[in-house]
């Protein structure tokens, strides 16, 4: 993978994770983060430049979907789950 496409892929990965952390619903947030990590790990061994570009284009479309879904989720927010409100144990 060329250095520029590697940087582009890493930037896209970080952007997708960053946007996914804005989901207001805990389950959507955790699912999106897990799915993004799994997809990038699954495709890390791809060497074909054409296939890499196709995967990058798909990831860009997915990033836009995540952004739209986050925005919609913020319009219809709900209360946090108990698991989100837990305090960390004090030591």
C-alpha cells in the first residue's frame, strides 16, 4: 500500500471511530465501533490497489451514513442506560 493511501485509510478509520462515538444510544455506539474495527482488521491484508480504492469508497459512504444516523439519533434522544451511568470504582 502506498504511503498516501495508507494515510488516507488511517484518517478514514479514525474519522469513522470518532463519529461513531457521537451516537447517543449506547448499543448503536458500541456496535458501530466494534463493526468498524472488525471490518478494517478483516481487510488489512488487501494488496490490490483497485480493491483498496473500492473499500475506501465504501468506507466514505459508510462514514456519511454514520454522520446522518448520529444526527437523526440526536433529534430523538432517549435516557442513558444504567451501564452508561455507572461510576468507576474509587481506589
